[in-house]
């Protein structure tokens, strides 16, 4: 359940009909400013889609999932979120999220992470979800804090973004939190 003041969203497994939205999202410099994302052409994305055909979060072999965030009021896409089973044996996963720039500041990031976290804990055996965000990305930090993720530390020089190694905050949430 999201806060009443937040927009209602649903997560739809990404498929061929979302390719153009996905390409446009990745082409936004703002979407890539704090993440090691690369803009990709339609053909490349179409090939990548093959990694995201599994929709059973309880699958014992599949590790990568991706959804388009759909605004329930307009039935239109506003972003993309992902879940990777980092360590299935220890039931640890990691999330990622990107909202299209024109929708920032309206609660979509918070709603999407709320729904993603709920689904992961409900539909898979994951016990711990991790998320890292650049120390220069306060909006992302806030999205995690608002959803009950705990700040657990700083990973120095964690990811290379724009040619520089960037420190990241490490967040985590447990199913029992
Ligand atoms: C991070 C991101 C998902 C946030 O999405 P969003 O839809 O704008 O998020 P929300 O509208 O739910 O706002 C989240 C919170 O961040 C706060 N916020 C936004 N910009 C901020 C800033 N510069 N400093 C501090 N807080 C900020 C908002 O006020 C809000 O908190 P509040 O509800 O307490 O007021 C979005 O900016 C994005 O997709 N960025 C590019 C991709 C990215 O960085 N993804 C995260 C990788 S770790």
C-alpha cells in the first residue's frame, strides 16, 4: 500500500511494447547522471529483452527482472524498475529504479519503490533487499528512506559514473523490518 498522497502505480513486466519508452528513458542525460546506465538503440534493447521474459519471482534459476512503472490514473508509463537476485542462496536481492524526468517530484519514485519492495517480499523468498545510491543523489536517498530502507554505510568509489569512481550510500531492508 502506498501513502494516500502518492500516485497509484502498478508494475508491468517489460515487453516489446515498452521498447520505445525504455529507449527514450535511457536517452535522458538526467536519468544517467547518477547511474552507470548507457543509452542504447532499439535493436540492442530488443535483444536485452530476452533477459526479462521470466515473470515468476519465485523461480529458482532466474535472477533478473524488469518492469515498467505504470501510472494507474493515465495508464501510461512513467519509469522502469528492476530486481536482481544477487545471492539466491542467502536470499539477498538488489533493486534499481528510474523515473522519466518529466514526472520527477510527484511521488512516482516513492510509489514505485514501495510497490517493488512489497512485491519482492510477497512473491519471492527474498529476505533482504539492498540498494546503492550515489552520495550526490539526495532524491534517491529519500525514496529509500521513505520506504523503510536503512542507511548501512558508504561504499567508497563504488561505481564508475561519467569516468569517475563515485562513493555510494548502501541501503538495506529486511523482510522482518
Ligand atoms: C531518484 C528518482 C527515482 C526520484 O524519483 P521521483 O519520482 O522524483 O521521487 P519522489 O517524487 O517520490 O520524491 C522523492 C523524495 O525526494 C525528495 N527530493 C527530490 N529532490 C531532492 C533533492 N535535490 N534533495 C533532497 N530531496 C530531494 C522529494 O522531496 C521527495 O521527498 P519528500 O516526499 O519527503 O518531499 C528520480 O529522480 C530518478 O529517476 N532519477 C534518475 C535515476 C536515478 O538516479 N535512480 C536512482 C539510482 S540509485
